[in-house]
């Protein structure tokens, strides 16, 4: 019988690559009896499988879109690059040595392999591959039928339940998957469809975005199918994002900007076969339909009763993609020219909105270093991903490590300062015992006396400020019991939902409870989606611990490993400008429910969830297992990270294990020790003699004191933390994330 680690590796499959890779490894093993596989040899066997099957006329997957139309056109070097995807998907059982260019089974898996197990694995892979290839003979997807079905049934669907509706799957999964499969679709493209977020949209859409210039429909240029509100027609358009221009410039100036930009692009690229006028008619009303009409550069119209056949639809899309590629190349060439233009002091700084997320964060790090402050590698990326996942983050550590300063510098680097009111420091007092200290209270006469948090929420909620991020730093937030004074905010954060294009929450302050003169400002006050709460906490005996209610709702970023030999650079004579304002879309969450990411990142969601299932089996022993809230939050973090290409998947999961799982573990029992040792096995990526270490685990944490283990671990940050927690348990008889 196959070991558990191998018995479900093909449960998730979007292509046949994983099965073919495993069969290629087994074929090599059967010939050479070696579990060290040369990457180039495996790539050659992998490629040969597809080429041979196609030569025999068998049904197999097509090559990846954008690389080649036939397998015989694929080179060996392209195949090695292609293998990165299945290797990443199988990272729980396979390791890749980039220096030696070899593939091996992970040590804990290799120990379980013998000829019988390998034969079972081969039979499993062959069976799954056969089943998969048999499905390739099913009828081809018809875009013509899909568009007609949408226009025929969308209006009636709007009176039905939103969640789980088949039209949602058509927009989010079926049509995007079909478009991705087309040979002319570039791997850089993000394909996304939407019928609304939480509620039915009046104008549903399917967008094709080149991630090098935009990966959101809120700004930048992209291809998009737009359906008219009356469902009588659908338009294939080259369009622009409207949210950012409207927010930054106001509606009138934003419209003018979009119209000017449309004129500029119409003159730049041919757009043959497309209408280059203002004749697109999505709605007769104001709102998003009107915005989309203004933003359109060029379009092709299809009426419901005259949708062309699939060949024509594909030909039209290929034509629009060809024009889009010309425009993207123009943008990238101009960007490169701007970067190379000397001297830098004479060059105007680009808007952050014109940069990729990675480039934006590099500017943030440069800004902070020019202020003479140094933080560990990956910390800024981690802080960004944590805020993007949920707008509440805790920075923990010993006193004097720069937690509060980090919040202030991060905010200033994005244009949010104390002077413009977008950064607010709120020191927490030890005597705070209820929400009135933050939100406010009614005095004896019934007049509402707002707290500092309420004042910031009012300011951030103003229409002219909704595109600006507002940062609130709750300094030393655990001097008082967080659950007492922060309970209302914690509960309201969990009520986030989409309403049109904004995230809204339940009310913190109800209008009916206030006097008429206070209702205008503070009535029905909620948490707007441009407010980010960051708490700093000292980890010592003078502070209060956190409950699971708090930990579930935050990423806890720890500052404990301090290098005192960091000095300001003498070469930094000038400070970078603070005027780097960023649109709120840079930080705002884009996913509130798992369905928001599931169709596009199915494999990553499943891989992450399977890791959490194994962790939960360990945590159940001490009743500290996690629920759906943490599962979703970790998946969102992993998706953002992969999407923005900030950290490796292992580095990102290491941080989530450290920040979302380990803070839940504390106690003095042998069960806690057993749990820590089992978690340490996963963090190290190898088996440990758990039974032997239950008596004495000093060999584990003494190695970490000498920094001998860090480079060997799969998740080094979590492994280090667990080792320190084990030391606390053995030396003090009690351990906690906060005491290590």
C-alpha cells in the first residue's frame, strides 16, 4: 500500500504534467536503480512522452500557451523551465538541487521507497494519466455557446442566490480556462472573470491582463469582454481601469484623463477591425457602466442573436491580443528608457501606481534605508502581504527593536504621514477596559465625545479620501487586555463584504444611539477599506497575553533576532523624498472568500490546505487546531505572494507557520512537547526520533544556538522558533510563543 504522502499526489490535476514527471522518474529508477535523477535526463524523457504520443495520434495535453503550438517545437531548455510547475506542485515529496541540477525524493519519502512501493506508485500514475487523457476526448468548449448562455440567462439569474450559481463558475473558471488554453495567450497574462463580489454586477466582465503593466481592472490597460446591462450585446474591448483615475483625479478630471489616453492609444496602434469611437452602449444610467464606456479605447460588438462562430470569435480575440501586445511593448520600452535616463536627480520620480508590487516595495525599502534604519530581509514583503491579506497586523518583540518606527516609516514611504493625517499613533494605556477609550463615549448630557480611532475613521471615510491609505499604529497594545478595549473592532473586521467596488463592514456606532447633531459625522460609523491597523506589542512579563480571537484575526510578525552591528551607511547623504503617494488599491484586500481565488489558484489552494490538514492533525492533540478563517487567510497570503512574486512558496509558508500557527501553542504538558517536536519535523523537512527526544530535546535547541541548522531546514524561521519554545519548556516547565 502506498504511503499516505504518495497516495493523493494526483488528486489535484489541471494538466498531466505531474503524472508524466513521476513516470519519467520511475523509468530512470528502473534502469539505473538510483534515486538521484539528472534534471536534463528527466526533462528529455518527459518531452519524449508527449512527442511520441502525438506522433501516434493519441490525445495528450497541448504545450503551454505562448511557448509553441506543437510538442516537436519545444526545446529541452524550454522543457526544463516547464518542469518548474509540476516540481513545485510535488514539492512535498520532491527536492530540486539547483546547483547539481538533480531531482531527489525528500529524505522522509526516500526512506519509505522500495521496489514494491515504486511499482505501486507507477501503477497509480499510469491509471491517473489514462483517466486524464481519456477526458481530453470530451467535446471542445464553445465560447459562442457560453456567451449566448450568459446573455440569455443573466437577468433572471440576478433574482436567484448569488453564491454557488453556475454562471459564476462560467465566468470565474470555464471561460478563463478556455482563453488560457489558446495558443496566442501569453504566459504573462492574468485571465479573470467577475459577476460581482458578494452581489450580482450590472455589467459582468472577463478580462485579459498583462501582469507586467497591470494585474487589476482598477487601473492600467487590458482586454475585457463587457456585457451590456440589458444583455442584448457583449463587447470585446481594449479598455482602461477607471477606479484609480477617478479616485485620484475626481470624476470629471478622471473622465478627461481616460478620454485623452484612449485618443493617444488609438493613434499608437492599428486596431484594425475594431471600432475606435464612443459608440459602445452598456447602459443608459450612470455608474460603472458609464465608467466603462468612457474608458473604452476600441471595441467589437456582438449582438445576442448574431454571435459569430467560435473560429471568428477566436480570430477577433487574437487580433485584439496582437494589438495589446504592441501597446504593452511600447509601455515597457518607455519604462526601460525612463529607468536608464540620467541623471537621476533631474528625473521626475514615477508614481508608485506605474510600478509592479515588487518595484514599489523596493522603493519602500530604499526609503527606509535612507532614513538610517535596517530591518531583516523579507520583512517589508511580509508586512505588505500581511496587510494585503487582512488590515490588522501585530508587530511583536522585545522593547527597542524598532517596531513603532517601522510602522511610521512604512506609512511615510507610501505617502501617509502625520502631517497629512494618514498616519496616526495611538498609545495604549494600561487602564483601558472597554471600547470607549478608542471609539468614544456619550457624556452625561448625551453628547458624543469621539475617541481618536473614531476621528480617523471619519476622516478616512470622506469621499475625497477613500483612495488614500490611512495607517493607525496602536502602540504597546497589550499593556491593556486587547479583548476588552478592542473587541468591537475585532468583531466588525470579520463582517467585511463587497458592496459594488468597495469593501464594507457592519457599523461600529449606530446612528440611532446618537443625538441628531452627532449623527452626521459619527452615525453608522464603520471601518472603511482604506484603514490599516497595526499594533506593536512587547513580549515580556509586564504585558497581557493574546486570546485565540485576536490571533485568528491578525498576522503576528516577530522581532526577536537583533543584529546590533548594523550601522548607518556613510554614503547616504540625501534623504529620498517622502512624496510617494500610493493608491489604496495597492494595499486593499482583493479576496474575502476562498471562492475569490479558488478557480485561478486551485493547485496552490489545495497544496496549502493539505499542509494545514497535516498540521491540524498534530494540533488537535492540544485542542489548538485551526478553522476556516485561518485556512482562508493563509491561502490568501500564499496567493498574493505567488501573484506578486515576492518570496518563494517555502519562504511564504514558513512565515505563515510562524505567524498564524505557532502563536496558538502554549502549555506545560508532555502533549505540548510532542506537538512541538512533530511540528519541528515538518519545519526541518525530515523525520526526528520523537520518542527519544521526549525525554531530552536539548540536542535540538543547542544546535540552533550555534546556528548549525538554519541552512538545512525547509522552514528555518519556524524551526528556530520551535527549538526555542522547546528550550523554554524543558528549562522552565512552560512554553509559549511569547516567552521564547
